[in-house]
């Protein structure tokens, strides 16, 4: 259902309708959300975002949040890494004049929600050949499909045909790689390709916040090229820590900031949150070992 999702999104852009990107709080979702925010910015389109509070709202879509979204005048909601099983929220959107575009990769466990579009390789009605791409992978594909509408892109950016950059989407691959590795999916098939090229892009990343995050971790990509271990054990845990101990908005703001001072502040804040996460993990591991020794 990619075509109908892309068509509706371009319709919203051209009609200046309010668009909101709704993500989840883990690293896959945060990078997926960042992919779409950076894409809309490239198109000179400002969108709103919503990530639920893990402690107050729990995982995925919720009706209370959608009540607030409706009241703010949003006409198109695009989810990333969530929404596949949100039947009630899809119905709420239909009843309240909002078009819900779900981009996700999770299994369908019950009825398929009656959304405007469900872009999910695991949808039985889809014929996409690789079922294992992550939420960030699906978001990247959605961004790439949006950017393939060349005439619309040129009009949105207010540029000439000569200035159009047909392969700009490659700069999203570092974020895609982080989401893919962070979600612990198999690095075979398309995932392997996305991560392979994403690691190359990461060395020259366009995203200020990602570069500052790497610097705070002591990573210098000019001396040592990033690999999947870099993502899995250094970058992704820090992005995850924000949503697990405080709010994922901190990580999302870092990955999308254009302000150096703000970026430094957010990167330092995430480093502090991650230290707390490490302390908690170490304490719990020690307690578990003590109990195991007592039992044995």
C-alpha cells in the first residue's frame, strides 16, 4: 500500500494540511522517526511528532494521545515502528477526519486495522520480497518513495530541475543502519545491504546530533570505521536509554537538531542517562549473581 500512502502524503503537503509522525520509544522507532523528520525538512515541510511516554502511556498508539492529536488539527498521522495492531485507534481516526498511514514491521496478531494505508512487509496483502526489514527500514523505504516523486520534490523545495538531488535519500542510511542493528534483526538479505551502506554513510554523516553522540562516546570515524559492534554496543544503547529511563524525545531531538549548543547539551544529557542505565544494569546483575549463588 506504499503508492496510496505516498499519494496521500503529497496531497497533504500540497494542501498544507498538518502532518504528524507518531513513533515509539526504542532505538528502531527513534531512528525511523528521525528519518521521516529529516526527509520532510529536506522537502521544506515542517511536521509535528509524538512519542508516547513509556511509563504513563506504554507501547504504541493510544486513544488518549489521538484525542489530543485530533484537537491540534492534524489531518494525516504517519506512524513508524508501531500501529499494525491498533484497530481502535484506526477507527478513531476514520471517525474523526484523520487519515492514518501505518508504517511498521511487526506481525499482525488479530484483525487488520482499517487505516488509510498499512505499509508493512508482513501484511498478508503485500508482496514485498523481504519480510525482515525493521521499522527504520520501512521508514527509509517510505522516505525513498516520497522522494521518487521528482516533480513534487522540485516544487516543494522551490528549486530548479538542475538543482534536484535524485539520490539524497542515501544520507538517511546511517540512521537506517542504527535502527536495523538496534532491533537485533538478522543481517541478511536487504538488512545486510542497508547496514553495509549505512556504515559507509555514517563516516560522513550529515546529522549534527549523531556526530556529537559519537564524539561523546570517544568515536573517531576518520581513524576507525564504524561497524555493527559500534552500533550495537555504543550508539544504540545510548539512544535506547533515553526512552527507558526518561523520555525518547531527548534522543529524537538530538538526532534531528540543527543547533550546535542544543546538540552538545542533549548529547551530554544522554551520556548521563546512559551512565545511570549502566549503573542499574550492574547493580541488578550483581544482585542476580548473589541470589544464584545462594540457591546453588
